C-alpha cells in the first residue's frame, strides 16, 4: 500500500488532495503543514512540519518513509514574493530543496506543484514543451523548484492556473471568494481586463494530481503535466462578471482596469492558460468550465 505524504495540507490544493486520496483505500495518506491541522479526517495522519527546517524534514521523512511526496507548500502570493524575497527564497527554494533532499535520502518519489507564472504570458496558452520565462520573483522561485525536483531520479511536476474553490476553514481566499465577498458587501473592486487564464476548479486539479501521482507510483516515467481549467481563455474581468451573474450580485461595483494601473509589486504574465492534450490523453483529465465550477462550489 503506497504511502503519500502531502506538504501544505492546510492550503486549498492540499486540502482537496487529502480529500481525493482519502477516497482511495489503496493509499495511506499523511498530511503535513506549518500550522495546526485544520482539516481533521479520521483516516489521515497529520504532522506539523516546517519545510524550512532541514533537520525536521529529514527526520519526519525518515520516520514515516513515504513512497511519494506531493509538495504543495509554498508562498504563492506573487506580491509577497516580490517584496519579501528572503521569505520567498526560504520557503519556495530552500524548503523545496529540503523536501527533495529528504526524498532522495529515503528513495521517495517527488511530485512538485508549480504554476503558469513560470511563463512570461507572451504566447499563451502553453503546452508542457514550451520554454519557461518568468516575469516575477514568484514565477522564478517556482521554476527553481522545478529544477530542484528534476535533479531526483523519480519526479513529476504539475503546473496549474488560477485555482478556485471552497475556502471554508482556510486562511486565504481565492479569486471567486474575494469577488463574491466584496460584491455582497457592496464594495467597489478593480479587476484587470488584460490578463487571460484557464481558471481551475480545485477538485479537478486534485483529480489530475492524483492521476499524475499514480503515473509516478507505477514507474511510467518522469513528466511535466499541465493541469488546469479548459480552454478557451477567459479574461480575469470576465471571470468577475460571471461570478456576479451567477450569484445575482451587482456587477456595477466591478471596475475594469489595465494591469499597469494597479501598480502591483509583481508583474503578472498577460496571457497564460494551458493546452491540456497530454493530461487528457494520458491521465483521462476532463476539467469543467468556469460556470460549472461555480455551480459545484455551492457557496
């Protein structure tokens, strides 16, 4: 029975992964996070873990001997990474190196969760063979994490795009919950009209990662996978309008704005989104479109 250890279990992606693996009796699931467990599940063992503490990571992995480590813990806020590069380095690069080294020491396989922000957004949507060229420190740090992962003998990388889902009990919101919450309060929000994505429903992403992990478990080779919502591309502004329409909220509070006008510390790639042919053909990945995702959310 393979043992799957997940870092960042208190995040949106980590939580959905735990839910997905917990439904599969052929796996033993171990959850780890920096903060205390927020997703108590009777069949899932939880351990607090600071991935920046090299000795702690090595000790825990040596004690638990997971077969596959899915590394989703990260500083994922681009502006935080841009303004606090030391923190970004410590978590996204050094932390990933600690996880990779601990995997190597026990012979575990590693699956690294990455992002569309490894691309510059000049020629999206992207396939797995396109060349990364990040325009932000966050994107650069995740690309460094990919390179660290690829130094192992057995690895997989899953890149994704603008993940949305249910954030109950979680610290951070996502785009859907932010727009919905602001409009419900009658707050004015500014949303960019020049960034295009393929937004990803979190349970779809979890399904894709499970399939990528199984690919790795059964020694089918080291791969990069693009796992996101489906094409066509949708602008971030149009996403906000769809959210307003779905929840019957007043879209007049949404102001359209160009990215440059926001003066955000981190530059965003204008057009990303993913071509999903590889995941569809090999992992049977069939994501739902954005409005269907809102229906399933049930917020």
